[in-house]
């Protein structure tokens, strides 16, 4: 899928999340940590909000993957960027909930935390790709390139007949 279409899908997911936010109305959720929302009690009490948070989480995850796809190779750099952004998302959500400050709505705060959590497999993927690429690069760099002999080199070297005589 081309990156333009992928970005349109991400925008569509964000729009769907905003529609659900509008339909659900204002929500006041008191939590002690971001993971407390994932209990069955909270999910059954706020189903529209849960779907909205899920859509925002998916859109944030895909947005980062799309942004990182603009960087050619450099898998270790992608892993570091993903690790930093994922950790910052989780730490931001923990601080927002712990201090009860509402710089962002609780739906966005939880989406940042869950998006940071969903980035863990991406970090592993980028690390594995980086290791594989570096090992493959070293193996192919040290391997002598074998070219088929040209007719001119056979004449200069004498070819097979010189070896037999």
C-alpha cells in the first residue's frame, strides 16, 4: 500500500475516533494508573470511550510507523526513536493520572500510554532487522566477488591448457 493511502487510512481512523468521542459525550474517569481502565468494569461502563481510545491508539501507532518508514534502513535508529517515544507516552500518561492534571483529555492520555505499550513489538522488530542487516552486510562485504572469466582473461592467463601441460 502506498504511503499516501496509508496516511488517509490513519486520518480516517482519527476521524472515526472523534465521531465516537462526540457520540459518547464528556466522560469523567478517575483512575490510579493507565492500566486500571483495562478492567472489565471500566470497559463495560464506557464502551464507546474504550473503542475511541482503541482507535486513537491504533492511529498513533500507525502514524509513528508511517513516519519511521520515511527513514531508509537505519533500523537501530528506528528502534531508539520508537523506544524513546513509547517510554515518553507511558510516562506522560502516568504523570497526568498521578497529578490529576488535565493537559490533555483522559482519552488522549490513555491513548498515549497504550500506544507506547503497542510500540514494544516494533522495537523488537527494528532491533532484529538491525542485527540481521548488519550481519548480512558483514557477510557479503567479506565474501570475494566471483565473476565469470572473460575470454580476454583466459587468453592472457593461458586458460585450462596451461594447467594441464
